[in-house]
C-alpha cells in the first residue's frame, strides 16, 4: 500500500507526447513560416485558435504547392495527429506528388 501513490507517476511518465517534425527537424523548410504560402498562413492562424487535442500537418510538393490537414477535438493527441496526416497526405497524393506530409504542430 505504501507504494500505491507511485502508480500515477509511472502512468504519467508513459504519456509523454511525441515530438512534432519541427521539434525534431527545426531547420527543415516545412518549419520555416517565412516560406509558407498565404493559404497555409491563414490555416495556421485558424488552427492556433483551436483549443483541444489538435494537430497540423504540412506537405510541400515539388512544384512549390503546399498542402495541409488539421484536426481538433479528438480523444487523444495521437488520434489528432493521425487524422491531420491522413488529410494532408490525401491532398498531396491527389496533386500527384511523391512527397510526404509531416506533423508540424
């Protein structure tokens, strides 16, 4: 019984969030807001207003087009990231690009 209080600490230790692409690769052009197209900037402004479990994925095609997907309100950050990546990748694939989307926020 005296160690029962440690259980929440072990559970919380396993809940560390996975770093975003930009936390791992801050020098990438996907992480430089100065290079974003106007539509991406506007979508990021809208995204920042969201409050709950959210994620923003971005992909840049070879011809300079940017595609994004974002999600919010999911039961976990992991689920939000999965949905944002799927939405972004669908758009990028439809454009005909072989590039991959990354979760940047």
